[in-house]
C-alpha cells in the first residue's frame, strides 16, 4: 500500500516521527537509524503498513535492506512489529544477518521481550529464508560485540546508548580491546 514516503519532519518522538507529505502528517514508527534525523529536515523513508483490527501503523526505515529484514522478522509467528524494531535497534542489518548465519541465538536475546526459545526460532526460520546453509563465519566478531556490550553496560551506559556506540565502530577495526576503545571514543 504505502511503500515509500518523502517529506519534512514536523515532530520527533522517542519511537516515532510525524512526517509532513504534501500537507498530510503521517505518524511513522522508526528504528534507531532514524535517530540522527533533525526537525524540519527532508527525509525519504521506506515504509511498511501494518494493518490490525483497530489501527493502521506505518513503520519507516532509512534504507531498503532494513525494510526487507523487518518484513522477514515479522513473517515469523510470535514476532510483531515492535519486537522487530527492537531487533533492528540491536545492530546494523549485516551484523544481524551474520549472527543468524552463524546460529548465534544469544546475540538476539539482548532484545527486550525475546528469550532463548524465540531467538532460536528466529535463527532457525531466517537461516533458510536468507539462504544460509551451515555457515559458521562471523561468530567470533559477534561474540566480541556481545562482550563489548556487556563491558559498556557494566560501565553504566544504558543498553540503547551501548548499542549505538557499538554501531558507530568502523568495521575495519578488529580486536576486542581496540573495538572497545573506539566505542568509548564515540559516545551515544
């Protein structure tokens, strides 16, 4: 139905924005990739319209890969749009795909509302849908990021701030200690 919107941000809340498109204000729920957006700025969002009995909710994403991954997540029984946004807030899509390809269920349990069983279900169902066979690459990098997240949490950062700090670490920086130092240089 509504697959793409382009307009100006009128309001920016914690979990949504109001986007003015031709004089009509759309309430669009967003993930952490939209946090950098400024009021009165022009934006283009890929959207998903979620139809429920009592509401029509729009979910917006900065790029098509986030939208496609979101739609994969909500295709799993038991995962709703809010949980899917929580998963997308964890890390960039490529890291999430590596975690699923590596079968790393512990990585996904860091999302509020997703326990061990649901995490296993996500990995099991998405591994096939994304074309991963017996891939075991990337597990060490994911373990490092999970360790860095735990370290930042123990230093007193909130889970949201710690995740944002990890997302800002350049991919070319390798090694647990170097990645932690880089994360501490880029406060959320």
